[in-house]
């Protein structure tokens, strides 16, 4: 007679069966995309934790992907740390995020940026922290993850695709790849079984905001892909 499987999550929230998607000890914020929520532990973006998003370049649809979650928590401050382009108020309004609740920080050095990220997380007053960083040491990642656990803050760290092959303490790591009508999301690391196939998420088109200082590509009516970024940043929307 076989014994029933133990409910390991009842023992401790950080335990789960390898064949099942784990839960999340803190609350999770729904991503707004049902296909993605079904694959995320806790059925949403985790709070009080480090989430890494790797993508080939800024402007792959990362902010449109996060848009529903940011709108859901926009009643408290949202910090954007070292964004790769200048933010525009009209684009923030399109996102549905109150402009007065968005705080943009552009430290002069990586060490200052890491210090600022830790202070924001430790303070616990922010609803979300979005941090863009090209290179970051393993010890700095551990410090950020520990700081994130002190508060119920959505914490997203944007890194280049090359970072996907490196180790990280982040419980959730995803990779974005642009696709017609949206993005393909690879689940690099999660509390749950490995998934070979990416999750496709449809993203609504955004208004095109061209940088007046960037030359137009006369060969096509579309904005050049190398100048594309999120609609809430300075270049063309994706």
C-alpha cells in the first residue's frame, strides 16, 4: 500500500516537489498575463525577492511586460535606478503609472548605484525597484537579494543576455526574446521543474516616440531596431 505524498509546503514554504511549481513565502503580484502567471511560483511576480530579467538590449518589451504589475502597485513610490535612456512624462502616463510616484535615480558610479539600491530595499517604502545594470559581482547580487527580503518590494534587475549563463542567488530568472506581437519568455531559473519551451506573452503596441537627435532610417517607415526602447523611455516604443 503506497503512502500519500506529503504536503512539503506545509512543512516549510521554501520546500516543494521537483515535479511541481513551488510557492512563494511572500505575497506575489499578478503579472497580468495568464500564461506567464501559470508558470510563476505564487502565480505572479514575487515581492521581497530578487527577480532577474535578461534581454539582448533595452527595448525588448520589458516595461510593457511589467506594466500591469507596476500599475497595480503604483500607489506607493516606484524607483527606476540607472535607466539606459531618459524617461519621458508622456510615456509614463501611457503606462498608467502616476508620474508623481516615479522616482528616477542616475548615480555616477556602479558602487553608488548598488548602495542606492540597497538603501531603497532596506527602507521598505517603495512598491517597486527597477534596476538596470550591465555588470555586477556575485557578492553584490547576494547583498541585493538579502536586502530585498527585508520588505515587500517588487525588485527587478535588468541584465544583458550574457548574464544568463552565470550563477545568481535570484530565485526567479527569466530571459526575454522579442517575437512578433510580443515576447518569448525563457524560464532560466524558478522554484519548479525545468521548462524547455518559452512562454509567449502578447504585448499591446505602444506609441512611437522618436528621439529627435537620432537619425531616421529612410529605407523603412519603422524605427530602426537598434534605437528602439520602451515607450516610457527616450527612444522609439516597442
